[in-house]
């Protein structure tokens, strides 16, 4: 007699074994991501990649490294837009920038930069506010394909009207069209926007602090982590921030239940922008 729910239990076992294999073989650690989110994305990957079971997927990925980038496209979220949630960027412009202007040099970290939309949003904002020349931007992600796309800075032209409207609502001081050239259905953003940008592979799950930052923007990444991994990432941000540095999170993210919450104070509460307490 078959145990009720056995197929789903077997699926859960297969998924955990697959995640363990990815960590041991390739050092990509998804084991503490939200299981509901991981399961949904892996089911999509299994269907699209043509595997009957997760065990079959695991065997292929273990023995064929060329399969890894294809799987990572499903496991890492690459959905964003420029100046997404314009009120967040308006708050950066109006509330955070005046503080940043007091520093002779700045470091900004866009953690989980995806294909670069948030990065270019911040670089354009800093250019408009006269801060770009004194700033180094660190754009990091665990997905190499996403990093390559971010470095290219090319987006489908049909996305540009939304980007333009978001930029306007964020308090943009110029036209977004000043920053890109359109041709053949694509918009290519000015290469000068990348002159102060460092693109790098960095995992919030396994990697450490690599520089002292004045602003960290990590939006809509932590929602895919479980509580322990969220805490790990927030501790990394805490340790990375300079005295009185700023942290920006996504609209559905919070410090409320973190062990590191006491290290921050609300700066613009409604936009999930926090300031590092000191001492």
C-alpha cells in the first residue's frame, strides 16, 4: 500500500539532494533559500529542461558542467526594472544623498544586481546629483550570465517607456534618453555609466565582507532566503557599512525579526531605508 503523500516526500528528498550536490560540486549554496520558492523554480526548470525527475536533473548537472548556467537562470531571480519603486529612489535622492555629499569619496554596493537595472538607476541618480565621480559602485551577483548582461547594459526597447516613467517619478533631473542609444529594438546604455563600476561574483550565502560601504542597496533578494540566511546576509551588510552608512531593502523585506535589527535605525521607514547605528 502506497503511503499518502509519498510522491511529494520523494520530490522533497530529490530537491534536497540536488541542492546539496550543487553546493558540493560547484559551491553554489541554495540550501537555506525559501523551500517554497526553490521548489517552484526547480519545477519550472525541470519542465523546461525536459527532465522526468529531479534525480535525473541532478545526474546531468553533476556530470555536465555546461548545464549549470542553464539551471542557475531558474534558481536566481532576474526580474527587475530601472528605478523600480520610484519613491525609493526619490528618498535616496532627497534624504540620503545630502548625507553622502559630506564624504570625499564613496562606495556603493548593489547586492544581487541581476542584469543591472538597479545599478544603472543608482549611477544615473548619482551623476545627476554630482556624486558619480567620487563613487565606486560594486555590482555583485552569483549568476555570471546576469553579470555579463549587467556589464553590457543593453535592454529591450519596449522596456524603456516604463524605465523612463519611473525615472521621472524618482525625481530625475534630466531625460533618461540622455543615457542610452536606441537601435535594432535595443537600448544600449552609455558605457561611461560603467567607468566607476566593479562587476563581481559574490554570494551572500558563503562570501565575506570585501570593502567598507557608505550605501548598500539589496532589494527583493532576502525574500527568497529563509530566516537564518536572511540573518546571515544582514550581518554581512552590518559589518560592511561605514559609520552611519545606509542600507536599502525591498518593499516586502524588513529588519524586524533579525538578530541584527538593533544595529540599525529607521531612516526612511516607509521606503525600508535604514542607517547603521554607531557605536
